[in-house]
């Protein structure tokens, strides 16, 4: 899988398709963070698989499925979710 294919695969798993160009840039930065000492380090292929798994888990949660507020918040745009490293959040919080 090429780098661009990896970015697109991750983007496709995120439930909201808003701001594609910026979201892809944010995904690329998230992969860089996960492969650096900041959040990782881990191999790039593991970072990609981890982001895909996190997106799938979030997409299946009530936090992503609501059309309005969930615990006082709206579901984040993909750029926000990746920029804030929300893929590292406690996944139980997406269900409470």
C-alpha cells in the first residue's frame, strides 16, 4: 500500500467526510507523531493499522453516530479528531 493509499484508507474509515484535503494532511501528521517518540515510536504500517482501528471503533460508537450533542459535544470534524490525537482517547468515553 502506498503512503497516499494509506492516508485515503484511514480517511475512508472516519465517519465524517468533511474537509478532505485538511483531513488528509492531519492524518499524515498523526502518522508522523505515532512513528516518532512523541506518541510512538512504532513502525509506519502499525501506525496506519492503529489509526484505521481507532476510526472504526469511533465510527461504531454513539459519539460518532449522534446527529447532535453527545455528552455536551458534537462529533469532531476529522481534521480536529486527528490534530488533537483523539485516536488515543479512552474508547470507553465514546460510549458514555
